[in-house]
C-alpha cells in the first residue's frame, strides 16, 4: 500500500479512532493510548515508538495509518535563533511553510512560543504584496497536513521542556477558503484530547471571506479572529485584497464585529504598510471611520520587501503618524516588527524562491500594472477587474 492511501492518523477524530480500535476487537482504552502517543508533546512519528501498545497493535497502527505528513522539512534559523522557519515538502511535492517565533518573558508577560502555520499551498486571493499570492493557488491542505505543522513544532519545543503557546493561521493560504478542513483543524488543535491549546490562543487570519467568518463564529469557542484590512477604502482595497470586489470592506467589518460580540473577543486588524500606497492621512481616517467605537485592535506591519512589486515599506515616521491618528480616535494600535526577514519569512517567500524567477517582461508588466492600479485607487477610482478565478467556487457559495 502506498503512503497516500493510508489515512493520516492526526486527521482522525477521537470517535473515528475509537471505531477503528473496537472494530479490531481491542478494548476502547487503546484508542486513548494511541491518541496520547499521537498528540502528547507533539507525539511520535513512528508506530514502533508507541510503547504503551502491545507489539501486534503497534504493527497494525503502522500498517493502517500514516503518522506524519511533514517529515520532509528544511529548517532555517534567523534573529539569533529566535525565529525558526520550516519549509515542508509534502507528498506530492507541494511546498508549504511554517514559522516558529520565540518571545522571551518581559515585565507583565510570560515567555511565548508562537507558530505561524499554512492552510493552503499557494493562495487564490492574489494580494499583490504577498509572495504566496504571486505563486497562485496550488491546493488545499488536508487536516493532518495543517495540524502536523503544530505537532512538529511542539516536538522541537518539547525537547527543551517548552510548550507552544499560540498558533496563528498566517502562513501560506487563505484559511477560510479551505473552510471545512481549517474548521476541523482548529477543533483538533483546541480539543483537550488532542493538541489541547486554548481557543483564545488560536488565531485565524482572513483576507475577508465573510461566510467563512460567520461559520467560524458559529462554531462557538473563543477563537481569535484577525482580519487583513490593509485599506479602509474600497477602491484601494480592491487592488490590495482582490477579494474585496466580492465582499466589500464594510461587510467584512460587520462580520468581524459580530464575531467580537458573540465571542467577547477583541478583533485584530492587520495593515501591511506600503509606502505612498495605503499610508496617507486619508487612509488612516478611513480606518478610523470604519472601526470607531469597536472592540478592535490594529497592527501596523511594515511591508516585508517581496521581489516583484514596485513597492516598499512605509518609512517609520509615516507609520508612527498613522498610528497616532488611530490612537487619537481611541483605537488601540501597535506597530509590529517583522520577524525573520533574513530568511525570507514573509509568508510564501521561501516557496516562491524555489518556484524560480518568472520571465523579466512578465515581472515588468506586473510592476507597471500595480503602479497604474494603485495610482487609480488613490484617486478613488474603483477597479473593474474581475474577482480572481477560483475564489468564489472555493468559498462554497
Ligand atoms: N490569507 C490570510 C492569512 C495568511 S497571510 C490573510 O491574508 O489574512 C498573513 C498575513 O501576512 C496577512 O495579514 C498578510 O497581509 C500579511 N502579509 C503578506 N505579505 C506580506 C508582506 N510582504 N509584508 C507584510 N505582511 C504581509
Ligand atoms: Fe492569500 Fe493572505 Fe497572501 Fe492575500 S495575504 S494572497 S489572502 S495568503
């Protein structure tokens, strides 16, 4: 039997595992022992290491299931070892990335270990400042491929006696366009019988898939929602987040507000700061108009330089002035430092590097198109380009 045909053990629900165990005539407590071996401290990747099981059952587990989907991983360290970037090669050759970031304890906050994980290989949304967006859509990840990124990081941390404290869906892909599998994954990561991380410590970041936000809210637990806002004006957001042509920014903020109300959680908004594009006083005011009075927090992130855009990060004084406008309106705002730039830790950069350089004329055309589109947006003209192919079907509408 080839590996692809064996189900992935970390993609199974506890009920499915118990059914497998009892079908074999084994007592139900064996399912608990298997789950412990899969999940405790990141778990094992070889059935022979499941020492609590009798030899026959170990062999059956190994023959029936695949125990790891991200075994082929290349690690790169940055920020003096505080950032660990993992490039995972999946079974079919698809490349995805996860990034583990260590934050030392500071006055008022404990030490944190945050893992940024991918939900898709590539992304259909096509935000022009994002390396993953430029790669285009590859495929949706399976539940096991998503949660195995977390199991692997926990094994590395566990070797030093540490625990993963936060998981953010801010790697490659638009999580809410791989909705069913992402919802199953957050349940597995949250379930005390499986990964066991508190819902508040799991953040799903979205570029604004409104029906997906509503389904996440309907799940119930207090998962944290982060919305990639980037612009408060539709004309500009149409260019920076092409999904905006389907779900305009006011609808996205409405859905996020409802999530905040129903979970009691503060909503995070991310704004990638692009010099001369979305960092003007009018842009700050547009965000104030959208969010005033909400239980919201805004993170301003200087754009990580990616290869094929005409753009750069906004200068720090401009970002500070932008932050001041938001704060004066009572909106909590922080400026976030980029992590791991020297290893290309902006989402999708390593995979893009491996994909190779596109032909020079295509790059030049892309740069020119973006310059024209952002200049038109700054004048307030809305783009009439269609919504990116593949996005609507994937949203399951
Ligand atoms: N697709 C989801 C989650 C993955 S992207 C989303 O868009 O929210 C995670 C975050 O990285 C997003 O806020 C995205 O805007 C940001 N990002 C992408 N490329 C970036 C770059 N070059 N510089 C800074 N932030 C970037
Ligand atoms: Fe996709 Fe998010 Fe990148 Fe946009 S920023 S292209 S939604 S991964």
